[in-house]
C-alpha cells in the first residue's frame, strides 16, 4: 500500500515551452531546439493535454483508494476502535496535508519534468539530496508495486483459494491451490502481466484510467448502499481466521461466524474503543503503530497530480486544486466508511474477516471487481512509476555508469530496460509473501520522501531567493516544519529500527553521490541558505566591538603568478588561524580601452587553484593602471563588514628565478618542472589553470602585467609597503618560498642534523637598529604572535620555537634572558630562548658610523641618515637639509654590518630551521631612500632560506583573561 503513480505521471517528454525554460541535467544531451525532426516527432507523440479532473483528481483518487478501502477499513476499526481510527485518519491527513501544501508550492514555482518527487527535491536541494531521495522513492514504488500484487493475490486466494487446513471448501468457486509457494506463483503471474503492459507502453494504462475510476466509484457506491439496503445476516469467517492453535483444543473457543447487525447502538458502543488482537494473516500482535502503518498507505498517492505536470493544460492551476480536492474527498470517504462499519458490524467480523465488505454487499462480485481493478491498476502504476524514476536517475548520471543501461529506450520512447529492472526488483520483494510484513517498510520510505519534500520547500522559503515565488501561497515555513516533524515522529513510531536504517541508507547514498557524481547545473539550495545566514551574521559582526583578546590574522596575499607561488600560498594558509584569507591579484589595464572586463574569465582558474591546493581562501582580482594603485584598491575594498584584511603579505623583491609548480596538477608541489619549455607544458596541462607562463628573472615581482611589458619597480614596491602601514595594516614580506614544500619541510629525514626535528626561528629585535634592544614593542609582539599561531596549527605542533636574544657585552645576559622568559610565560608562548652575543656586529656598525661624524649612540636614531650605496644623482644634496626635512626610521648602516648580521643568523641555525621570522622596520620617510632600504633588507636576508620579514602596527597580544 504505497504511493500509486499512474503511468502518465512519469512522462519524460515535456512541452516545447517547458523544455526551453529548463537546462539539461548533468550528463544529459543538450535540449533539442524546437523545429528539429526529433522535436517534431516528440510533439506528434504527445497526448492531448489533460484538465484538472482527468490529470490530477482521477490519478490522485485512484492512488489513494486501494486495498485499504476494500480490505483494511474493517481491520483498522476492528483493532483500534472508532475513536482511534478517526484519530489515526486525522493524524495521517494532517501529515499529508502539510506535505500537500509543500508539493503545491514547489509545483507552482516552475515547470516540472519526469521523476515526480525526485525531480522536485533534486532541483531544490541539489543532486545529493535529490539522488538519495530519488533512489528511496524508486524503492518505495518497487515495494509498493509488490505490495499491491500481494494484496491482489490475497483477495484472489480469499475468493477462489482452497482452504489451507484441508477443510471442505464453502464455495464451489474455491478451486485454486493455496499456500506460500502457490501465492508466490500467482503473484509472479500478475507481475508478469504488469510487465507486459508496461513494456508495451504507458498509453494502455492511460486510456484505462478513466474506466477504472468509474468502476471504483461504482463499487464504492454499492458499498454505501449495502449498509442501508442489506438486512442483518450471519457471515462465515475464513478458515485461516478460525484455526485454533491450542493443544488438544483446550484453548479459548474461536467463533466461526460473525454478525452484520445493521445500524444498532449496541454495535456502535462495542466498536468505540480499541481492542488490539493477533492479526490472523501474520500471527503478530497488533499495536497502534502497526495498524497506523497499514492504514497510512491508503493516504499516500498525493504526488500523483504533480507527477503529471508535463501532461496538464495548466499545471500551476491544476495541481493545487486537484490534489486538495482529492485529499478532502478521500478523507470524507474514509471517515464515513469507518462510522458505517462501526455502527453495523460486530467486532469479531471486523477482526477476523478483512474481506467482509464483499459478504455484506448487495452483490458479492462488486467488491471483488473493485479490489481486482484498483489493485491491478495500482501495481502497474507503481511499476511504471518506478521505471520512470529509475530512467530519470540514470539520465541525470548521478550514479555514473551503474545505471547507464537504464537510459535505453524503445523507438516510442519507452525506457524498457528500466521497466525490466523494476520488474525484477518487484519479483524479489514478492518473496516476503505477506501484505502486512512490508507495509511498515513502504510507509517509512514514503514518509521519508514526504519529509524531504517538506524540507525542500522549507529550504526554499528560508533561503528567501527572489526566484522562489510560487503562485500557491497557502503555506509558510511553519507548515513545512510541522510536516517534517510529523513524518519523522511517525517513522519512528511505526518502526524505529526500519526508520533508523532508512535514514542511514539515505545518508550513505548522499555521501556517495556527493563524492562520485559530476557537478550539476541545477543550482544548490545550500549556497542560497549559506548566503542568507552569512549575510545575517556579517551584519551582526560589529567592528566597534573588536577586542585584542579575539584578534586573528586576516591576510591579503598578493600573488603575481600562482605558478611560482604555490609554496607561499600553502604556507600562509597555515598562519591565518581561522581568519580571512584572500588571494589578491592586480592586472594592469584601463577599462576604458577594453571591450569588456578581462577579470571575469579568470575567476574560474583562481577558484580551481584554491580547490586544487585545498586551502580556505577567497579570491579578489582588480584592474588598475599601476600595481600600487591596485594593491590600494584591494586593501580598501577586500572583505565585508567586520571581515577585512588586517595583514598584507608580499613576495620579496629579489632575483630568484621562479619555478612553475602548476604545469601538471597531478604532480606534487615539491616537483618543479623545467621552465624552459612552457609551450609544450601548457599544451599538456588540463584546462584547470589558465595562468600565463612564467616570465624571465628580469620581469620579476610584478603583481600584474600589461601588454607593453611594464613591471613593478623597487621604488613602487617599497611604496606599497609604506601605503599599507599608513592604512594601519600589518606587513609581511616573504622571501625564498619559491621551493618551499610543506610536506617535505614538516617531514625531515631522521638522518638530518636535528634528527627529524622541525624548528621555527624568531628574531624579535630590529636588526637594522643596533642601538635598540627592545623586545616588547608592538612589532616584536606581533612577530611572536604569528610564530605562536604557526605553532598552534596541527601540522606545525611538533615544531620547536627558538627565540634568539641579542645581547651586548656589559649587559646582564642572565637578567635579559629571565626577563624575556617571564614575558613568554605571561603570554603563554612556549619557546626556547637562546642568548646571542653580537658585540662584533655592533662594533662594525659604530666604526662605520664614526666615518660620518661619530654620532654618539645616545643620539636619537631619527636624526641619523641611512647609507646609500650607490647614491643616486638626484639625492646629492646637503645632508643637514635632508636630516632636518626627512627624519628617517632606520639607521645609517654599512654593507659590512648587514653581511655580518646575516652571517650571525646563519651561524645560529644549527640545525637549520624550517622558516625564520625577522623584524621588518618601517620604510624611510624620504621616498628617495627606498632603494637603499630594499638593499638593506636584501643583504640582511641573503641565503637565509624561507624567511618572513614582519612589521606589526596594531596590538595583538594581551595578558588579560
């Protein structure tokens, strides 16, 4: 007793207007244009469009009037009583009415195609949910077809079958052998008949639909008349219901007859309350849950009308009105029958003879005809419905090649392979043998499908997408939520084990489809929901409530060409600490001279890069007349609300030759292909990365390149650093990350000097200011914070932080070390402190200073001019004027001093660290000294390996709780 879906419900052809509005699913051949020969032939095969009555009301009524109305009404009332029976119908119809509202809403929000609930769910919730629920819907229809076949066999055996216990037949028509294997044979024959009809095509059943409807309505009419026209009589109970299993006949006496009393108050009073007994067909004790499971199947079929949307004249008009009309009509009929049965039939008759309506009818064969016609049509309907769902699943390629044979169709468009597969599965289900045995499973499957439809409607409503505007407006998110809760509660009430297994099976299918199916073009409701929630929380993220305790790095990494920046991109991903990470790129150009925005076509490549490197980053591209202006644009506009970059990361300006790491995505990032042959490599690479080939060393360090070959110069490079500091952004310069391989660095060989240990070196002192030994300024603390953040990342937790304390002769080494250790303890930073004497390096500095006037160490460094080597012609001016007009932020330093400091750093690296953190001083105030500033940084970091020069401008560390 399942969802009955008439044959035409799953027509795969659609009107020309509807096919023009829909894009083909993933893997489907593009839609045929109107006017093509195949399209014209498809139009010629299409039947005449159906009205509301013929297209929605009749299929839905036939789906809801089935074995329940003929064989199980007495069962429900006899076991649960009239009060609980009406309560069951109220609960069941409340659940399906909530789902009907969701079905009407989705079906009036656009054109529907083959697949019914599968199509609605997949196009609303995406392929993962749609595919998993679609397969469950297919299995529900398969089980439903088997269920109707078993119901028909039960009716045939009850009428024409010889009693199993060997007693004398009470009717001359009881000539058919009975038993499990005989019933299986009859069921197989009926299933073969359904197969033959479905193999010929859906049009046979479609033409008979109206005739079957008239027959069922006529039989129902005779049933209602019989309650008033037939006189009270005694009915002989079936032999299977009167068999006494007790030993030696000492058990309770089982009556062999029961009474149809007509309308009597005593009969009504005896049928008001529940009296659960053993079901004589299965031998199991009945409960509220098991009776509800059997009864609920008569309430299914509500999606029959929506499945026929392609064959309706006006789907948005017909589906809501037709479905609601059918639901109200069936609800009235079921309740009227329950009241009439409770008033006229005693309890024994209801509990021991499920086909009693035949015995009290004015002519017995009427009910038999009704049962046969409704169940046979329902079995064929579910079989052909299952085949159409399977065909839709195969056509969407959600399960890859596993379902590819199901795509095959006959010349008339009938998916005959899907029909055969569905029939084979129906045959397997028939081995269960008993109607009530699989009723719980089928009911749970359909409840799960209904819950998914409610979830789809709820998601569309919550997403608040402008394009979700169904013409049916009599629903809210409350009705959807009530439908979901109702379905879930009833699933576990019917059978908790089956419900849990069904949900687990659905989740397993969901994960399988998520990882194996191709990307679809249907749209993902999850993206709309995420957008809705992110916007809401971004508005709640108030920058005025920022606190240093909750500071985290939010990084803007400027990338010229990702081909040579893979190592740096992956490393910066480790130090973002769940913060914002943006990959920025500047392309030089003027939009006024271009026909269109050249950046739009590049986003796919950048997003593919993010996926390939498995990093959590956004991409922001800009078009500007210079790299400096482009970086300013990105610093100003990147991010949203309280999520804006606070740290700018740049590659270092040097002469390192870039190496291509993206020639073949199948290669590891540690493999560096030969950059001398980019043309052949570009031809071999997949269309995943459409980045330009690497430039020569002379064209280095631009973050964008125009057609005339303009690149970034040293003056503009330092100006970008100064601009970022003016905008209160922290600045990080990364050097020697061209060959950085995260996996190789974090897994050093045990034969290395450190025996496999990983070290991160931190030099928190400003090495360009030897007169300053402060370790507690903002920049030094920012340096410590980034090193600590790196050490907190799971992959870097085994790394050891080494903090180098530069000390001079005459100062208390032990005191300075203890002071720094206490600071680290207060900051909860675990690091090893190494005092480093640097008297010789400082001596070199002051010896050089003496040649420029022997300025005392006590003099303010802001009045000391830094060295230029060589000195540009335009800078040859009076030194006193320069000192007074352009106070510098760095000392006058010699190359000897910088080389000595560089050697000092290298000497302390035993074993060598994975990465170094150095103090980055502010650029000089005089823009003419930018070249000298960059020269000093280059000498300081020469041959140090992966190094970060870091300058912090905002407090990021606190000792408060």
